[in-house]
C-alpha cells in the first residue's frame, strides 16, 4: 500500500522477467513500485506519478532509456529524481554516454540488485521520500 512516506520507484525494462525480479526485490525493501516495458510508457508514467527514483534499461522499444533520461532532466523536477541505468551496454564509451544523458549511475547487467538498492537507498529510501508531489 502506498503512503506519502513510501519512496516511489519507477522501473522500465522490456524484459518481463527482469521486471518481475525487480518488483519482488524492491517491494521487499519497502519501495512503492511501478513498472513499464518501453521508453514511451516510462516517460508517460514518470510525468503522471513523479517517482523519486527511476531505473531504466537503455535498449528499449519506442524510446531508448537515454532519451527518457534526457526528457526527465529537461522537465527539471525539484528535487531531481535519481536516474539509474541498468543495461547490457558495458563499454566505457556507453557508460560516459549514459552520464551525459542525465543518468546518475550506469550499471551493467547482470547488476547485483543489492548494489543498486544501496545506491537508491542512499538518496531515496522507504520512509524518507523527499520529493513534493506535483
């Protein structure tokens, strides 16, 4: 059940098995989760829901994760959401491009969920949601 103190986490990936694993893991750690399977849906859900953190795959249908990150940053929400890329794109060039696109972090699949949780919880944890609702 969502409350005003539950941190909101939007997760976008085109692999339903990955989404299911994320939901089980992050809900068990107290996050209010919404998931989508493509970039357009991620941007629509972000604008409607205003989560404190967003985990995005890069290679998604309809709109890639970097384009979604750029659009979220263009919106200039305050406080700005934490943006985390979790992708199969592993090269240093890919990682730099993710950061340039507005991501705070770039993890390479298969990224350990406890590591991603630590990064998210350091900024946005259950019980300390910091973003005003729009």
